[in-house]
C-alpha cells in the first residue's frame, strides 16, 4: 500500500524562486515515485499543483495564508487537522519549520546552516527566526532531509543532530525547462534585457550578502574595464538586502553596464543562462546551489566557489574562484579570454546536470518518509512494551 504523504507547500513565495522550484519539482515527481500524495497550498496555487501532480489530492488553506504570521499560526493549528482529515501517514515540511504537535511522523527539510556558520550573511530578524526553526527541527522532527552532504555535516557539527536521522536528497533540474536555448531564444532575452546582442555575465539569485554579489560587481568591473567591448553584468533576481551591493554598484565606471532587471520569467531563463559568456555565482555558502545546476543544464560556462555544497553540484564541470573580488576578477578575466575553455565547461556542465533528476530526488525523499514512519512505529511499540 502506498504511503500517504502530506506535503506542506503553503510557504512557496509568489515569485517561486529556488524554494518554489524545489517544491514544484518534488511534488511533480513524488506521485510517479509511488507516493499517495496530498498537497496543502495557498489558494492561488491549487491549479498549479493539480496540473503538476494530477493524481494528488490538493487542499487549499485559508485565504490569508499569504501573510507570514497567519501561515505560521495555521502551520501549528490547521495543518495537523488537515493531516488527520486526509489520513496522512507522514507530513513533509519543506522549509525548516514544523508543527509542534503534528500528530504523526514529520520530516523537515533544512536547506542550509549558514544562519549558524556565518550569521553576518543574514538579516538579524530573519536569521533569528530561522535559527530557532532549525534548532526545533533538529530536536523534534522524526527525520531531517538536507540537499547535500555538506549540509548534513554542518547540521551534525553545529547542532549535534544525529547523522543517522539525516537523509541527503539532492535537488533535481527540470530539463524540459532548463535546456540549451535556441539562438532565437537567446536573442529574444537579450532584447528584453535591453542588451541588443551585447555580451554579458549572468547572475541569478537574491541580492543578499550570502550570495557575495558586491564582490562579483567589483570583480567584474575590474576584469572588464579595459576590454574594448566590455560585457555587461546582469543581476537577475530579488532585491534582497545588502548596502554593500548598492555601494559596489555606485562605484562601477560609467562606461560599463550593470543591469538589475529583477525577476525573470522561467521561460526566459534558458536564454538568459545559455546566452551568457559566463554564469557567475561566487556564493559564500549554499545548502545546494540550484541556480548553478540550472545554468549548467542550459549549457552555460559556470564560475562558482568551493564553499559548502557547491563542489558537490559542480564537480569538475565548472570553474572555481575564491570569494574575494580580486580572485573573482582573475578567474572571470581568465574565462572571458578563453572561449575554448568556456565551451568545454558548457559541454561538461550540461552533461553533469543530466544526472540530477527530480525522479531521483523524489525517490530519496520517499525513502526518508518510510524511515520516519518505521521509526515512529518502532518508538510506539517500544513505549507500549514498557
């Protein structure tokens, strides 16, 4: 009999972002992996999840779940009720927090530990909330899922979590969306960005300190300042929070072009990544690094760092730099001057990305759910024998 899994997708932001792509990819693959799937979500996402998982039961939460305080309150009181109503065998909480009284085995995804290892990279208020959520998950979750071995090691080291309770499930990439683009797709994205064929370096992500965007701006500016037709730097993604980014942007010489287009539609991302000379992600720490994998799947030459999980994703198929602006300058200039190396990385990255599938991720998640149910049953039997 298939395990009935309730996935709480109520925390997916409107812009989707990496969290949304993780939950969407997982939900779309869990049914084919053998789960009897129930999805709790915001009302605006009902049709989306019905389309992604046609065999799943989709339950809409209250209308006000878009407000964080309401969502957190409903997580504690409403979600356990839904779990009981649908007869869930296990609950999966995919973004750190969990109900304190879930009433059944609960699996929590902890994405990264930079809130503990480098708290200066996060806004104080959000860092405090997430640190509390991670501590609670480490103590109370039946099992914990992490997206990399690096995160598993950090969770055990920083919070003393038992490694035997932590399951690694790598993210996947939807190769129907993230693929090598056609020349027409790259040209269309270039036009929409106002670049009109001008070469560029691509970045996608939140403009927050952890992503090291200020150092990327400074390193790029130094790397291209004396090039006859200097490539632009395009910073796509959310505004985030970083005074350093604003300061670095203000110091860019006037003859260089820095673009901040905000969010790009999913349909533009293959053309955005695949049309770039280099996709640069010099992050100071990631739990996984989904944009790096997505850029690889689009055939981009990727430049990243060896911090935390990133070598697990990139392997030998990406170029690496230290996170300082001077190191980024040298690594980026080297790639810009070597089209053969960029082409080689594009081929290697595309090939490596094919091994990261949502089907494999869903299978690893389902194994974790089964362990949670078995562990709970064993604990109940032990209690009854006393």
